[in-house]
């Protein structure tokens, strides 16, 4: 809904499903048959699609030609989420639809044209997720469905230098992950490039320049330095 030339309000209601894969239905570990008294994992032939109902509401304003600000809020409802549970009286752990829950949050983004040759964009996301086992599926541990940071933030500086040179800085922050615990991190990416008549670009990039490596989603992410040549026809 356009309020005026500088202000817009929008909203959406969406529904999505994840249909079962072959692994969901036919997975076996170990692959050879074992008795129900021996611990093993099996796919669920009755596993149904996971379901999402998403609500979104946003507002965008442009107070002048050099500033744009957007704010959005979201609320998601999940049902029939993936779970692995023991069948009663057996040691067979089978794929079922034993999870449900919701997530909610806000996103704020802004873009600034500080000078003719200097642009800045920034963003912040707050995300809170709460999952639980459905009635009749007690014992399922929903934390296996994801490990998410509550806070993400970034700021991106883009400067056009004389002689068709460009210098970019991108700072990224993510708060700690809860389970398993992964500490928060701050990363800085640096890019220096030269373009030739919009036909070719030579660039050198340094990713994660602040530290030799940092822990991210259970993996050590190293510092990377690389060059790139791009041609546009």
C-alpha cells in the first residue's frame, strides 16, 4: 500500500511445505536388517510434509533521495516438523512428524548515499525461535532442528575512488548460538577493485581479515585471500 511517494506499507501471508524426501521415508542405519531389540534408525513411511504459515508486515520510507530505511516484522508457525523417535516397545528410532513451534523477529535495513562516491548500507535482524514436541511425541529434542543466532548485523561501505578504483568494507556480526554453544563473532571483509569501461574488473578480496580463523556453525572458517578477473560482454 503506497501512502505517498516516499512511504510504503506492505504485508504478506504465505504458506509453504517441505515434501518428504527418499531419505525421510526409506533411510536405514545400519543398511542391513536388524531385530527390533537392536538400536537402529529407520525412515518413516507415514512421514508427512512439514508445514509453515508465515505472516509479514513491513514499512519502507525514503525521506530524501539519499536515504532509504525499511522495517519488517515476521511471525512464522511450524507444524509437523521432522523428528526421530523410538517406536513404543522397540529400539527402532523412526522418522516422524513430532515437532511444532514458532519463530518471530524484526529486520531493519538502511541505505545512505553519504557522498557522490560513497555509499553505505546497514542491517540488523532479531530472530527468536521456540520449538517443542507435539502431544504424543514427548521425548523428542527439538533443538536438533536448528541452531540459530538471535542477532545478526552488518554494515557495508562502498567507495568509488579516482581512476576507476573501488574500495569496499563489509563488517558482519552474529551473536552466540545456543545449542551446541558457538561463541559470537565479528568478521570484516575487504575488497579492492579496478574496472575498465564496465567491460572488465580486477579485484583482490580478503575475507575474515580480523582473525586467522573463527568458529561459525561448528566449523572453523579461515581467513581467505583471493583475486578475481571478470569480463562482461
